[in-house]
C-alpha cells in the first residue's frame, strides 16, 4: 500500500483493492437464470405494477392459445382478475387445451428457459420458455404466494391441483401441496384443460396498454378464439368467435444454412450425432441436397465423407464461408400460418366500428434464413376518431405488441409509407392523420424481438420492406374507396338537383300536353337514377359488398359497410344484447367504447 | 292603313299554341322513352349573328345550344323553360296579356319539398322568355307578353290605339306613351302630316324639343326611347319608316352607347337579331352629337367627359362591327372621339344657349343634310 491520496478513502474500498485472487474466487459462483431475471425482471416486462399485471395475463393467454391450437381444439379461454386489495390481484387463466401431464407441471411453471419452443423452428406465440414461469416468480416475490395450477388431461382422469413455489437460486420449483380433484369437478367443460392462478402486485387501469386492450387486439388477431374476461369490477366481457375454423397447424422446419452464425454452426457440429460432414449438413439443415452439400464441402477444402470429429475451428470457418457463397434454395414457407385475409377482416369487423375494411397477406420472404410473412389489415371511417393520428396495432405470431411502438419495424414502415398518395394527410416524419386503424402482423418461425419482453420487432430491411409493400397494397385500396366515396357524394348531389325539378317539369308538361304527370315523373325519375347510378352503389347496398360494377366489389379482401350497419354490426348476436342491470356487456371496441359502455356496478362475486 | 282593333288574331294564337304544344310533346315523349329531354335554343351571341350586307341588317345564324334536363348546369333552366311555356299557354287560352313582370310572378313559387324558388328574380325569368321566343320562332307579342312601357312621342300624326284615336299634336308636356306592343293589330296610323321622325336619346332632351314646339315648326314627329329603345319604340319607328315612308333621324350622345343605340335602330340588336327584319331601319341617319362639334360649336371644356377604359374598349368593339367597319365616316367619327379622349352628351349644347339645340344646331344640320349614315 503506497502513500497515495487514496489513503483517505473509506476502509471497505481499500480492503477490496487488496483482495487476492483466492479471496475473490470465494465470491465467484454460477448465477442461475432465474436469479438473473428476478433481479432484471424489467427485461421480461415486469417493470411496473400495471405492466406486470398485463404481462402475466399475456403470458398465460399466449400459452393457452398455443396449447389449444397444437391440440387442435378451438380455444375457449377465461381470464379473471380478482382484486384482493388496492394493489394486489389474483390472475386466473383457464383454457380448454389438452392439459399438462403431472410430471411436467413443475418444469413448465417453475423453471425459466424451459419449454418446447426454443429448440425448434416452428411458428408459435411463445418462443423462449420464460414467460409464464417468470409471471409465477414475480407473484411469489411480490406476495409470497405460490402459483396454483390445475390440469386435467382427460375426461376420465381426475384433475390435479398443484401449488408451486419457485426456488430462484436453483431455477427449480418445489411442490407445496398436491391434491386430486374429483372427476366431475365441473371446472373444465370440455373434459380437459389447464388453469393457472397467480397472486401478484398489480394495478388495473383501462385504456392504452391495458389488459382490456391486449384482449381486444388478441380477439382481432385470433378470431377463432372465444375469450371471456371477468374484470376486477366483476363485469363479464365476451369476445365471441368470428370464425369456427382453427388455423392450420404450423410445420416445424430445420434451420436454413444462410441464417446460421459461425458460433452456432460450431455448437451444432459439436453436438451432432452424425458422423460425417455430408450427413450433418443434409440432415440438420433445410434445403441442403447431396450436391449442395458436396459443393460446400469441396469449397471448404474437405469432403462430405470427412468425419465430423475431425472438423476443427478452421474447417468450421471454411464451411461457414462456403455456405455464404453457395446457391441455396430459400427456406420452405409452408411452415408459416398466416391469419389470412378472411380471418383478418372478420377480426377487424368484429372489434372495430369502421365503414371500410381491407386486408392483405404478403407472400413469405426470408430474413437471416428465417422465413416470415407480413399481413396488414386496415379499417377506415365509421366511428373512428377523425382528427387524430392513425392507430397502429402490431402483432407477432398473433400476439398483440403493446409497448415500444416507435422502436418497432412496423411503426417505421407506417411512417415511410406515402399515405398522401391514398388521400390521407400526413405530416413529415409522423403518423398519418385520419379515422384509421392499421394492423400489422408478422408471422415467423422466429420473430426477432428487440428484447426478451417481446415488445417490438427488430428493424431488418427485409421485414420493413415487406411491411411497406403490404401497407401500400391496403393503402391503394383505401385510396380507391375514398375516391369512389367522393364520387358517390358528388353523384348524390347531382341526383338531388335533377330530382328537385322533376315534379315541376312533369306537372307543367301535363298542363301543356295532357300526358299524365305521374307517368312523366316516374319515367324521368328512372332516367335520373340511371344517370347517377354511381350514387346507388351505396343506396342499394343492403349487404356488405358493393355492386359488381365497382372495382372493389369483386375484391374479397375488402368489406364496405353502409353507415347505418356500422353500429348494428357490433351487436349482431341477439343473445348478447346488453340489458340494463345485466353485468354482461358486448366486447368493447377499440375506440370510444371504454367511455361509452355502461358499466354496471354489481356486488363483487364470491372470493 | 287602318286596321281592326284586336290583340293577336285567332290564327296567330292557334299557331303559337301549337308551337308550345309541340315543345311539351317533345319533353313528354323523351320522358316516356326514358331518355334525356332537351330543347335546342338558338344562340343569341355575336358569334351567331351575321350582317346581311344586301338587306343591311343583322340576322341570327343557325347555331343552337342544346339545353338538357340531365345536366346539372342546365336542369334548372330547363325546368323554368317548361314552366314559363305553360304560363304562356294559360295566357293565350285566356286571351289576356301580361307584362314580363306579371309572367314572372305568375310562375313564381317554391318548389315542393325544397326551399328553392322557381326564379331568383325577374331578370332570370325574362332571359328564359327570350329563350322561349327564339326556340319557338315566335315573338313576345304572340305570346301575349309585353315589357314595361318606355318611350314618348309627339308630332304631326294621329294614331288609333286599340280603338282610341290619339292626336299627337295635343299631348301637352307629357306626350304619348309608346306602348310595348305596337303591332298593327293594336296601333294604327290615321292622319299624318309629318315629313320625318326625329328620335332623341332620352326624355330630358325630348322635353326641350317639345317645349320649343320643334315638331310644329319643322313638321315632324318627335320620339325618345329612354336610352336603348325598347322593342315597342323600335317597332313604331320601323312602321313609321316603312308604312308612312318617313325618314328617321337620330340625335344621340357622342359616346359608344349613343353609337350602339344608333346601330340597334339601324340594323337590329345582337340579342334580338331574330327580330331585325321587323324592327331594323337601314335608312336611319345619325345627326349628332359628333366628335367634331366640340370645336365646330365652340363648346367649353366643362362639357368634356373623359372616356374611361370601358368606353375605349367598347368604342373599339363597335368600330370593328362589320356594319361599321366599311363605313369611312363612322371610322373617322369613332377614331376622332378616341383621339379627343372625351365624350359629350346632347345636353352639352345647352351651355351655348337653352334652345341652341332646337333653334340652331338641329335646323342647321338638317338643312345641310349633315349627318352620317
């Protein structure tokens, strides 16, 4: 220790300076993932009370939807928020999925980074295996209460109820208690399903970035799901199905060689069970035929028959470089399941009170070797607010993204689209203005999020380009509609000018010629209607489609509602009609409804 | 010369009613055929007006403008046309006459189910009535319509107006108000000693001449047309010229408007070119005021009225009319006025002496036959 000005410093500091490697090694130990995320829970979306509540619901619902779809069951999901105290909630989510076999319950709900989705390339909502266990961990940390899981795998088998308590230091869960329900507990109407209940600190507030908004948007992107939401004030909000067709199951694919990084390649080489390089390339990657495999090997200075165990770092690097140079087919895209134009429209129609709807599904493309596709839906007019910036709602594999809009590739794509070409006003470097909701969906085997909390899609050029193309397509259709609407208005005015004078003309003509004024009037009226046919496109439109003469009429990707149908459309199911005093109300729309809806204050139910 | 006192004859009336019925039938037929009804209206613009050099009068060309019901710009006019045609039919059947203003009121009402009136003002109705007149190739008189009375006459003549004998020598200070309809069926000429007609632009000048008994001392007829003479005055002048062989001499202001009044009297108006044949007096003469009179008569600077831009533009237009273009005296007259840079009214002669115009100016010019054609 020399005599430096630092001698004046506090003792602990001085002591640390003098620590030996041996002493330091005592402090150095493995950090479990759960410990890491418990400290950095904001990375997973648990940074404040309001967002934590939303994240917990979101993780549970995403898992439920994934489970139902994988089992081929039309999802029927019930979300309940029970307010225990000012800042304490019990979140319960129940699905009609296949249930979870007993021995996996601890793993799925009690370990971080444990899941079926990380190690394979398949389109699904969850991908890392963090979400639901993180929610349980957050609940345990804020309330000390364990997570309650009830699972029933078969009608004839009893449901099991397990109370789990996480041990963050070991990234494991301890079973607190375990009971068997009687076979006919009536909890799962379909005879199978899972229910998870988490007690946690939270804050319930409606509006933007709320549980309500998440469910609204989930209903748009998942019109095949039936969701029941019981709010903390004991209202029941129902999101009805827009379609009874389950989306087709997504296929799992092997990684594409172009999307692999050197480190990953080396890891794969270390782990493979193949003995020769040719077999390794052909079996563990997609799109590598024997001839392509040979080409890669020769370029890397080895042969397909080279033993994998002889491949060192230099050879791996050679293979990597050869892959980049080789001509390899783009990955198969049948692994992607788009929502589809029809379902997109049905989702929007169900949840947004607008007059014009259009949607478009782009063909699949590839970024970093991962296939993806972009879909865009657009709703215009109706009861959407006119003088505000348009609303962009974002989805990744059907999951709504509520946070970090401006960091998202989709947001940038909207900004870069020239909306003025379609008759929408837009200031420089800002969202366009008008009564519009734009919905952007990215479907991919691997969605590149900017963070673990899955809030924004990373800005890859390929992704943004596809988004812009899709936006342009729906924008063009909107432009056609707006121009036509303008023309219809004009024609309507023309007709009223003609009709105004027909009475006078026919009466005077009768006085001159003796021909019946009524006959003249009726004939002239026919001519007036014919001359202003354009205006009839609306007048005659009782149904949803406009006349065939209209360019948009034949387009299945467009729905136009006559003004009076917009309101009726939302309350089309008679049994759902809201009656006073009933605690049920129709699912709220994305706009205006939160203020407008009657919210009966009925006494809290049991619990 | 004298004719029976009637309004239009029964045959003219039947003919006119037939024309209205034909118009109505065209509309009814087009309507029942579910097509777009239309009326072809001859255009009343300079482009559709030609100057007939042999007959020395303006004639309307063949150009027509199709007025469709199913055209947003024409629908209202079309309606008004049918409506006023019906009004004229009522009038003819009742064998009565109405003023233009009367017809406007007869057809004025709010269109059922709107708050729009059939006409905004009388001007709108008057224009449509002229359209009907030309479309049916008939005359306002035959539709039993007349305009507001304008114009006065005194002089050595006795006329019979709907049976009443009127001695124009005994009209006091007011004179005989020239009726709007001066057809032979309404006005006939009885005893006439006058040798010519002096037509002055307006009432104030006419009063000067009447007070000085000019018509008596010079044995003539004295008329005025309150500016641009209405059809009644023009028709009467025409008949005095044609039927009694009286030359018509005009005393008008020295400005483009005076020149155009002369032009209308002489070869007809552009707007009513279809009536030129029964109104234009190709032999009419222009006595004054002439642009040279300022110096000739030694007038003071006070009478000068500067030409404004509109005057200059109008003067140039008039000089280019085909019926003026080939007349050197007129080209000289107009260019001198433009050179002078000012115009003069007839009243400017009063600055010389109260009766200078009646006692010196006009008699001297008449004697010298100093007029332009």
